[in-house]
C-alpha cells in the first residue's frame, strides 16, 4: 500500500531564512516540522482507494428531469392531437409525425444503454412507434385529399425524418453585415423570384422523384435555378432563410447529398458543414432579439411563433447549441392547448412583424414571402394548425436532445439557466411521469454509497508511535536514574552556629 505524500514536504519554514524549523529537545533529539504532517496523513490514510464515477457519464438534475417530463408530456399531447385528427391531416401533419418518429428513434438508439430510468427510454421508444403508426394510417387520406402535394413530398411522408448532429457552435465571423442584408432586401425583383411557389418547387425536385422511394441507386437531379436560390443566395431572412437551411437538410435524408456538396464546392469552394454554420449563424442572430426576453415572447403573434419554432428546429437538428434558451422552451410549452394537445392559430389576420428588422421597407419586402407554413397548412374547426404542430414537434425533439445531451458548453445547459419555471397549463395533462425517480436512477451502479472510507493502521503511524514511546522511556530514565551528586550549600548564618 502506497503512502500519501504531503503537497509541501517542508510546511513549517522560517520566514527569514526559508529553512525548515528545527526544534531541539533537552535530551538532544531533533525533529522537523513536517513530521506532524506524516502523523496526520498516517491517521487519515484510507485502507483502500475510493471508486470514482466515470467522467463521461452525465447525471440528471432535478431541473433536467422536470424539463424532460414537460417535453415528453407535450409530445404525448401532440400524439393525442394527431391520433384524433389522423383522417384530416395534410402534408404538414404527416411530416410532423415523421419528425417525431425519426428523431425519437435516433434518441432511443443513442441513450438506451445509458444510465437513464427505464420510463424515459420506454416513453421515447413508444412515442416513436405511435408516430409511425399514425402516419401510416393518415397517408391514404392525404393522398386522396391532396394528390398534388402528396406526390411532391412523397419521400418525406413515407420515410422517418432522421437528422442529428453532434453539438457545435456558430461562428460570429460569418454573420452578414447589416448593409448586405438590407441591400438584398431593397432589390424587390430579386426577392420576388424567391417566392413561396418557387420554394415549394425546389423542395419537390428533391422529394418527389420516384427513385427516392423505389430505386436508391438512381441519381438525384436538382435544377441549377433551385441550387442557386437555396444554396447561393445570401442576405435573406425570416422564412426564406429558414427554408434554405431546411432545403439543405432534406437533401441529406434524400440521395442528393453528393449533388449539393459538389455544387457548393464548385461555386463557393465550401462544404455543407460550412454552409450550415454560416446560415445558422444568421438564423440564430435573428432569434437573439427575443430569445432571452420573456416579455417579447409573450406578445408574439402566430406568424412569429411559427417562425421561431421553425428556426429552432432548422438549426437545432444540426447541433447548434445557441438555440438552447429556456425562455423559448417555456414559451413553446405554454403555447400548447392544455386539452386538445395541438398548437392553435390566433387571429389569422396577424401581420408578420419581424422583430429583428429595423427598416419598415425591409419588413414590407419580407412580407412578400407570404408563407406561414413549411409546405401546406390546414386549420381545423378547433383552430388547431397542422403547420404549427409540425414545427412544434421539431422544436420539442430538438430541446429533448439537448436536455439529454447538452454538449460541452455549460453556459448553454437548459436546466442550469437562471429562469424561473412558471406553471405550464398543459403539465401532466397528457401523461404523468414520476420524474423524481429519474434523478436517483441516473447514477451509475458502481458509484459508492455516501459513507466515509474505512481506515487502517499505516506503517508510518506505527513507526511514529514506537519512536514516541522510545523517547518517553529514555527521558524518564535520564530524569530519575542519572542524577549528579550536588554539594549541600548552607546559609552563612547556619555555619557560625
């Protein structure tokens, strides 16, 4: 058994000379000050080393457990809404189900072997399976009701949407200058050719091909105009900018990644990762105006709510941790209807007001892109919006991933942000979780109990005690057995007598 060494082997030093203080006993034995430290280390030295927890394991705090329960409850509410309206869903509705299916299945595969409570893992797996079942039931109704849109986005509706990326940071150096953004906006002709119709057509070029479903060996063909609109047009904002990121995302799940990579390399000498970092830097820059302001979030209209959730989903799926805002997560949870489980539209005449824009002319030009949807929106009699449900599904699964795997930057940990979590109306309305148990069960089995380590006699301690005993015996012998004869001295007056 190895002995512990003191950090400073000469702790008692002379303040003038810097040398160890040396004490002399009357029997001539010297000792140095650090002998006392050896005595203390000998007493406190444990008999066996303590078992340490693995450094790579992340534990659930109480705040993390509650937030995970809130997100899973919200996803259960969306499942209830989708199940109740599966015969009335449109393209957006089925797309929201495919997001839940693909992303949660990926989470299940990543965390099923981790030290998480079985209730968390089972709920993630079950939600993914339910989403797949509901989507398969809804597809025939979508194909009959709107065959044109179904044909355009066939691949997206028949395959799970599974895009995940490791945690990463944006690059502030890639932020577009204000004059560059406004210069693009003031060019009305340039903004008009990137319209809602053109955006849908470019998505359809990627997702409507028959080979996407039946023949994976065939090549992907995207027109030059769509590649230029979606991948080479800087300075956009709002839905246009978000759709550019989503277009890059769908090319990754469809067999078009090579085509896009070659185009970016030939035209901009860049890669897909650099493209996403640049465009998500500017997406998140738009979010900063209201990301940490609960007052602004509470006053957002339906257009702004949908745009915010779409921005969280678009860049959060690629791992950009800057979208992690507890203010935004709480706002999204509060927008869910506590009984229907959907996300309702308010006043449909709300005008899209881009908070990040300071120029009225720029805001007017931004409104030319009238899309309030990802592809197509259907509002039911209860004012539930399929598009709002789809982007909310994407935002919630992104937040769930960052709660389970927050990344290496503590300043973006959702559970640690200094935000007071108010009561959420939909909390425990769709599913009640025993999340207090998740905190305890997240610790590894090999972590020792909270008790002091066992102590044992150290050889140094035994040697020290023997030395003390020897010195004491020698001192007693010298004191009583080795006395000198001393001549008796009498007082002078006594001698005269």
